[in-house]
């Protein structure tokens, strides 16, 4: 009996194991179930029911995928897919996790590496933050990592390159930074690599040339440097190449012609100054969408472009293409959209098919007498040269019965009366190639482009508000007019003269909540009268959030020929798919234009009287000045200059004109507090910077003499060197050494094309150098000087990127027997110490405060006052103080540095910046102590914000004593550090004087 029982039991086990082998397992592996519980917690996924087996394919764990997926992106997917047929295994294993559009608020879980068989990770369109875990690099079966439209930060972990099976990596629309790891070149099976809409920097590593399996490469909207690499010629399998607003420079390499499999080629808005012809594209039989916009392309249009059978979308707008349009374009095969806007094309207009949208606006084409309009169905031919009858044979605009002195437009909306101003209706339909004259006949708009990947919402050019508006005049902001590429408003009935232009904006297409719909970034450029007035404008950023209005005001805009042109242009930056596809590009809510001299503001008789009186006064003043000998050799300014006994060269106006090529505009390198600054070259080859006192300058003779006197007495490696000056008639000029790298402000946060990549060691050296320069001014020089206007624009960078403090026009001598100097308040808002800004109390601690702001700017790469109005000028400082309270100071570090910086030094610099900006001047350290702290020779004392703690007198005394002790221990002996006299320092390169010049000059 026992034998039979044992035999029966063994038979049962055998049958059970055979059934498992035959029919597969049905339950998840216990370790993977535990891992999923941890993963759910990390992601913030709270609706998984672990009482149900994750591999059961129940609704809790899987949503059926639609048979016909919608083109819209707001699809919610919740799928955990398992494989229960793995050989010699009795459990099911997770092979795919897809959680799309669920607004998950958590972080990416490192524990995904515990799912050994995982192949697909898709967390698209959530609200995830944090970094990509380096632990993911150990997952050896992963084929797809899709993380677009989240809040991810940090750099790409190099460990990701260990995943040899990886086919797709999609990081689009996050906030990641740093350089692209060269190790990504080891992903030998990668087909899709998408990194658009992040903050990546540096050059594309040459190792990417090895990615010969690439099918899709997208890097738009980043901050890369260098040129479009020619190694793309190796990607012979690639079908989609997208490089728009990437930061890369042109020209487009001719090797691109080797990519025969391209169907999508989108390159736009390249940096650099190098022009080149259109690269050869006649060997691309699959090309469907060709966008080479604003790529510095010159030359003529090749005939073959009109014969590519697959071409549907052609965009070569905003280049320098000249010549005529080839006759092959008359019957271009199958094309639906052709954009050649903003070129130099001439000749006649081809006979386009009616089903093709064509924009040829802003060219020099001739329009036949039989076509007396600039808009014909889907053809936009508008050009300012054809706007009026007195300019060309064609009038695109109506005649103006009278000149206007104001203009109000409710962009994209109906007629509205707001604050007694009547805003014109602008609700006419838009389109891909649209020119429309307003019902009033006083203005028109021209819109170019399509939302090429548009879904139903994105294709509308009239976005409607989807958030809560906070402004009072909501009728101007409920709707707006948008455009995929370029939107131009053209007013043509304004009286000539100066105007104030107000552009009204509100971001109405993003939400104000913690969902992926709030993560969009809209960025575009603004031009007035053809001149750029704001680059990388972000509505929500400047307004302080979505649903809030911001009015950008531009004064002194000159209207001539009765015309005003307002152009908004998308330069390839910002997200393009949040909250839906095509939410990007220019967007404007309203326009108001008002004359600075409207009729009735002053009568003609009054004007004549004022002019006559002014002439009389001028004659009297000039007579008195001449009588007093204020001209010629008896110039009082010259006498004052001689009385200063300065040891610098005195240049003649002729010599300065010769050095600057008569102040040629090409030599103008900036605009300072005095006026324009020009680059020049002395006969001996020395480069100089000439600061010319402008008649409009807020600074005058006193400041001019002050700067000469100050700098002539100060010599230090971190102070700008003054070669001399020119005082001749009403011409006042200072001649400095030329510093080729311009200002620290431009290097850190100036226009993108002028920024300099400053690594951490260079930033540290710059910060220390500025501190040493100020320590010299305050404590080491013969004269004790308070600069009064320390800011990033007044710190110049030489060839080696060493800092030099400039602009001493506002400096004052510090009187040692006074605790402070009560003085007229001058300087720059946002950098002024509170006691100085409010009460005029000036000590060297005012400079310490300004230095603290500059230190925070250096470490963060942000301007203290770039994004705020005067009422909110301390944005950067307030942010740093908030981060200090939260214990997360490293968050302020410039994201362009990635992880490549010294955290210890960064913490020191931030804490020193906070210490220097203390509201109480006595708690700010002397600059010699700052130098000691930055160099690591002294510990930085704890910063205590008075906003959080009321400091008693004892605390103040303790801190003051601490700084005094540091000062005594670290200060360089004055006997060793005092400057030599000017005469003693002249060793072979003395300041030039007029006798050293060739008489021919």
C-alpha cells in the first residue's frame, strides 16, 4: 500500500511538471512582484492592485490598445506585459511596462533593473522628476526606453551605453543637461535617438559616427556648440534627421547627399556667419519633408527640387537664395506646401496648382498687371516693396484716407473696447500662406507655415484659452493669433515719427497644474522694423506663469514711410508636443501702438516759440562759453584734466579717428554708461577700446574726469588698464586696453551666439579674480576706492578669460574717518546694497553686496535682473535664499555645467554670495576675507537670513569680530601690497602720449 501511494505521488508531480512545460506558467515571479511594489511607490503609481497577479492581464494591470490609434497624444495607457513561456522557467516575467499620459508625480525607479527580462519602458507624458538611474545600465534585455514629456533633469548616465540591446532612447521634452556621453557611440543597435527640447551642451561626440544603424536622430532645441558634424555621412540608414534650434553652426555638410534613405530632413536656425549653397539633395528618392530654414543658404534654387516625386513639404524660408524660381516648380509633383519666404528671389511667379499652399512673401518678385493683389487663394506674395502704388506697380494695401497716430488690434479675437480703447477685429481665418488686409484697411498680417506634425487642436491658428486667466481685461486674452513659423503685422497708415509699441501676451495653451500639460515651453523671437528686440522670448516665464499677461513695451520706435512692421518668429526652440502636437511658435494676444507726439499735444505756434527761444538760449550760452574761454586751448575741462596730474597718454581726435577708422560702425563693440565703445588699433599694433561720451549719456564731465583720475592712480592685474584719454572740443573719450572676450555678462547670459563656454575652474578663477580686484580697491591701494557699480557687465574678460574690473565713472574715494559717505545714489538696480539704495549710505560694504550678486550669477549662469521687473529685481538672490532654507543650494548651479563641477567649491561660492548679500552691512565680510574663503584658506561662516531670524546686538558683534579676526589673519601686508608709483611701473610699455605718434595721423 505504501509503495502504491509513493508511486501515485511521484506520478502526480511528473504530470504537473509536464503540464507546466506544455501550457506555460501563469503567475509572476515573487521577486518581480516585490520589485513592482517598490517601482509603483517610486513612480507614484497608486492604483495597481497587488491582490491581483500583475501577469493576469486583468484591467487593473492592462488597458486594451485601440485597434485604430488616434493621432492625438493624450492617450492613457496602463500596461504591464508578461512573458509566461520562457524556457525551463515556471514563472511569468515582466517584459514591458507602459504607463503613458498618467501624470505620475514620482521619480524613475532604479529597481527596474530587478526585472531581468524587461524589454520596454515607456513612461511618456507624465510628471516624473529626478534623474535617470545609472543602475539601468545593468539591464541587458532592454530594447526601448521612452521618457518624453516629463521633468527629468541631470545628464545622460554613461552606464546607459552598456545596454547593447538598446534600439530606442527617447528623452524628448525634459529638462536634462550636460554633454552627450561619448560612450553612446557603443550603442551599436540603436535605431532611434531623440534628445530634442532639453538643455544639452557641448559638441556632438565624434563617436556617434559609429551609430550606423540609426533610423531617427532628433536633437532640436538644445544648446549644443560646434558645427553640424560631417560624420552624419556614416548614417546611411537614417530616415529622419531633425536639427532645429539646436545651437549648432552651419554650414550644412555636403556629405548629407549620401543619405539616400532620408524621408524627413529638418534643419533650421543654424548659428555662425558662414554662408554656403544648398547641399546636393538630388539623390534622395524618398524625401517627403525638406526643411532647411534660416540656414545661411545662398546661391540659386536647383531645378531638381521641382522634380522630386515624393516631396510634400518644402521650406527654404529666411535664407539668402537669389535668382529666379525654376520652371520645374510650375508643376511640382505632389507638393502640398512650399515656403520660400524671406529670400532674394526675383523674376516672375510660376503658375502654381490650386491645391498647393505657397508663401513667397518678402522677396523681390514681380507681379504682373493681371495679378494686382498679394494674396491669391493659397499664394502669399506680399512684400513691403509692393505695398504702395508709389513704390511699385502693384498695391497690396489700401489707400489711407488720413494718417493715424494710434493702432489697437485684438489679435485672433473680435472687436473689443478695453479701457476706452477700441481694439480692431482680427478674427479672419489664417492658413499656411496667408496675407490678409484688415477690415479697417489700416493694417494687415502675413502668416507663414504649417504645424507639420499637427493634430486636430494644433492645426488651428486661433488657440483658445484652456487655463484660468488672472488679468482684468480678459477679453483681450481669451483668444490669440498663432503661427508655426512667422507672423508679421504690418501697419501702413501711421503718421511718421516716434511711437511706443505695446505687445500683449498671455500663455493660454498650457495648464497651471501638476500634469504634463503644464510642462510646455514656448520660445520665439520678436522683431520691430526688421530689427531684433527680444531673443528667446518665453511668455509664461516673463509673465510669471500661465494665464497671466505680460505687456512688452518698446519705446522710441521710429515710423517712416508711414509703416510699422512687427514680426514674431519661431527659431526652432521650445517644446512642440505639449500638451498636444503643434503647441509652439509665436502667439500674441493684442497690439497697441501710440504716437509719442499725437496731434494736439503741442500747437504749432508753441513749437515755433520754443524753437526760437531755444536758438536764443543756445546763442547766449555759446557766447558766454566762448567769452569764458571754454573752447580751444582754454577749455576748462582740459584745464581740470591737467590739474589732475594724471599719468596717462593724451590723444588727439585725429589719432582716435585713425585708430577706429573714423568710428566705423563695424568697429562698434558695445554701449556703456558713457556711450558707444569702439575697437581700434594704434600704429604700433596695440588694440584699444575707445569709450566715447555720448550727448545722451547720464554721465558727464565730472564722471569722465573721475574715471581718468581713479584709473590713472590704480594699477592691478584685475583692473582694466587705461592707455589715455582725448579731450578736444566737446569730444570726451577714454582709451582702454582692448579685451577681446567682452564682458562677463555677455559670456554667461548674453545672446547665445556670443556666450562663452565657461567651465567650473574658469568660473572659480574669475570669481576669485574679481574678489582680488575689489580687495585691492578697498584695502590695498594708496587710495581707498568704492566702485559703486560692480556688476557682470562691468567685468571684462581678456584673452585668457581673466577678469578685469572696468567703469570707474561712479567710483568714490572712501574716507577712512567716516563710517559712511552720504551721496547721490547711482549704480544699477538689482546690484545695490539696501542701505545704499534706500538711504544713500555708502561704504565698501556696498561693493561687497554687489560682488555677492555677481558671485551668484557666476555659479548659476543667470542674470539677477534678466526676467523680472524692477519691483522684483532680486529674483536670483531670493531663489538662492529659498534654496538655502530648503538645504538644496546646489540646485542653483548652472545646468550647462552638468555634473562637471567641484561641488565643494560651488557650495563655498554660493555661501560666500549669500554672506556678501546680507541685509546688514556689518555682517558682510571684507573682500580680503572673501578671497581667503574662495581660495579655501578660511571656512565660510554660516549665513543667517534676517528674514527668518531677528538678530540681536550680541549676534551682530560676534559676526563683526569674526570678520575682523579673519581680516587680520588673511590680509596681505599693506607694506608689501601697495602699488608702485606710475613712474616706477613704466618698464618698456609706458602709457602712450601724443609724441609717440606718427605726425601723419
